[in-house]
C-alpha cells in the first residue's frame, strides 16, 4: 500500500459542530438543534421536537442546516483574516486529510 501524505486545511468550526435554538411554527416553543459532522464525514442532526423523534428529521433541522456556515478553505475563495471564518466571523479549526 502506498504511503499517504497529509494536508491541513481550515474550515469554519460550524462544519464539525453547531447548536441552534429554532422557534416552533406556533411561536410557543423553541427547539434545541445540534448539527455534528463525525471524522468519517457522516452528518448527524438532532432536534428535541416530536417530529424529529418520530420521523428522524424535521423542519427545525432543515432551518438550522440553512443557517450553518459551510466555509472550507479547500473549496471557497475567501481568505482567513485574524483567525476568524471569513464568511460568518466565527472560529475556525484546522483539520488534516490524507491525500
């Protein structure tokens, strides 16, 4: 098996973990939604609403996914300034990939 090289790339920290409070459609409740990406690349989304409990996905998860920043230095042209994500201003993290 050939040896692999590794590279480090920057990405918005929201790509690996993000948390949101999403209001219900009736305006009376608010649901806590988490979005996580495992090292394998698998994405996991969780919400505390009944729809997510019984169906696995809900409109609150979809709304949180639409709000999440997806900036990644390998795929996006914006450059890091002052150690912050150039798109949302949040923290960045460095991840290593085998190539």
